């Protein structure tokens, strides 16, 4: 069903008038408060230019369910604040007249947010002129009969509210499912790698007694090319890689081959630097068939164990509590490699029987791989499912609010 036919059925023959926003709603500017006047202990949120409040104030100047449009910065951003709040002076506050449903107006403005944003100036910061807001055209169905007009608007709101609620519920359900699977995965990983029931059949060995750390060599983004030597940048380890990898996302120039340092197949590549303590020591087992160059803020850990087993062990609470003691303080977190090498330990099952140890490591890896695959499949599927529902919602919203403008109707 086309948008026009859908609306034709909904309108049932009544007309639509396009009215300037200022003629069917009141437009107010917020009032300035400074950050020094705000406090987390105060009651009312202060909205300026974003989705979340910039702080809290001891008074409000707008009642709940007021529509705002940002004037400066994120100019044109449309929001509906569902609590009493203080609107800062970078906001336009829109209050519909008696012939206009508040949520209908919000849905229409939100649908056309990109169009409204395009009306902002190119200045820094961007500025949405008052005239652009006040003259923005709003479709009013059946304008000669306010009661009928509000009924049509209310029906559109009812349908869109239903889709909004269903989308929110689905998102909450999928997020809860993902959280449950991650908690289950973390539980079994901790249980399997704690070896509480193995007694003397496991030894907690320092990483330096298991293998050696090889630091990478420097390369920069300016060295990146479409085709060349495969490389792993330390920042990619905690943003793009999982427990293991067999291909690299980035490449650098071939003429750098002699100046780089490489991780070999079976090595575990570990980030040496990060913005948070959690990022530091994030590890990925390199299972590619060829060597891969690594950045100088990362290390290749070379050993004779199962590489995925080590990578999983480096995710555990025990490992993280140990490594925290060997991370430098400061804005950029950096591992102190000698402490990591000498003091941080991981469990080695059956340490006196290498073949049996590898078999036990492989058994544990097989179990954790299943959880990792399940968790990642949900992680990958969640955004896709939400995106699909969002597109479905936008499709119906566009049908319900896609009133043909006068020039389109004539055409």
C-alpha cells in the first residue's frame, strides 16, 4: 500500500492544510543557566543540546512532554522531554495550540529532523535561525473541523506509540537475552579456568615461565594501504578482534617489511596500551597461516600451549586482578611488562605431562568456543534485529505522516 493510499483511507476524503509552525504552536526560547549553577543533587534536569541532560538545577521552566528543537551546536535535533525540566537558552520549546496533538507534532518533527537540521547555518557552532523554525510547515488534517482533525492525529499517534512500544520491548528482551548469555559464558569460563577440583593436577605458572614476550615495531595510519603487509594495531585488539583471529583488518606498505616485527601463527597478541585498565592486556590468539606484523604498543606472547586457551585465560577475573597491579597510572594506561612477565600467572593443567595438558586445554577451549560463538551470534544479531524493527517502524511512520505537499498533490 502506498503512503498516499494509506493516508487517503485514514483521511477518508478530508483535506490537509500546511501551516507554519508559529501559526499552530507557541515557540519559546529557554533561559540560560551555567554549569557552575548545576549539581547532581538538584532535582530538575537541564537540557541544552543533546539527548541527555547537561546537569541538574533546583527549578524548572518547562513542563513534562514539551518538545524541544536545538538552536546551537546539534542544531535541529528534536526531542520530547518526559519530565519537568529546565530548557537552556540553546533550545526552542514548542507548545502546540488547541488544534494540534503534542505527540503528533513530535512524531512529525522527528520524522523530518534531517530536513530541519539542513536549515541550520554552516557557522561554528551551527545555528538554526528562529525564522526557519517558525515558518516550518506542519500538515493539519481536516483543519476546518478541529474535533475530526484531533481524532485523525490521535489515531496516527496511537499506531506510532504502539510501534514505539513494541520496538522498545524487543530491544529490552534481546538485550536481556544477550546479558544472560554473557553472564552464563563468563560463569563457565571462570569455573573451567579456576581448576578448583583438580588439586595438584594444575600449576599456576608465571607467564615468563611459559613463554616469551616480543614487542612489536612502530607503524602509523599514514603507512596503511589497501594491499600490503598484514598488521595488527594495538587499538584494534580491543575494538575489532575477539578471542582469536586468522586474518588482519589492516595492511601497511610492502617496503616496510624489514623494519617490522611479527607475531607467528599460534602466538597470542596482547595490547600494551589503552585508555582504560580493562583495555590493557586484551589478547587475541593469532591463528593465521602466516606471520602478522604488530604495533610497538603490543606484544606477541610466544609459547607451546594452546593459543586460544591462553587468550581465554587472559579474560578471567583472576588474570585481570593480577594484571591491574602492573599497569601504569596516568591518562594513558600502559603495562609494565616485567611485572606481567614475572608476577602474572595462569593455570597450566597437568604441567608434567605436555600431551595430556594440551588435551585438557583443547577440551576447555571447545566448551568456551561454543559459548563464545553463541554470545557473538547474539551480539551480531541484536543490532541487525533492532535495525530491522527500526526500519519497519520508520516505514509505517512515513506512511502515516507522508502527507503529500501541495506541489506534490498537484503533480
